[in-house]
């Protein structure tokens, strides 16, 4: 019963957290970098860019229906796949790959 209570509380806290803080926590884990070194920039109302320890990713967040939170919805942030076009910088000269 205690474990079930912890899972429900975790879902409620996650649902109440701001999108930016959810992205920051997730990026910190995915990049294996401490939370204090993880920076998040809002790109628009639902998209965020996270950078930390030499890594960068874009996350898109939305509200999803949930039976576990008091509000009836949770915030879900999904990491976008890297684009096919990458830029390589060598000796301050940028070239598309």
C-alpha cells in the first residue's frame, strides 16, 4: 500500500511541475549530467531546448489525460529525434554534412 501511495504522489507532483522543470530533470538524466549544469530555454509555448555537459536536445511537451493526477492530466515531454541535417564546425568553418 505504501508503494502505491508513492507512485500516485509522484504522478501528481509530475503533473503539477512546470514544463521547463520537467524537461530539465529529464535532460539531466538522459545526458547523465547534474541538474545544476542543465540549462533549458523555452522555444515556444510547448517546445524547449535543453543543454548540458556538451549535449543538446529539443523536447516538445503536451498535457495528456491521466487517471493518476488530481487535475486529470499529466504533462508529457518527448525528446525530438535529431534532424537529418547536421552542421560540423572545424577551425571556425561551418559546413553541412
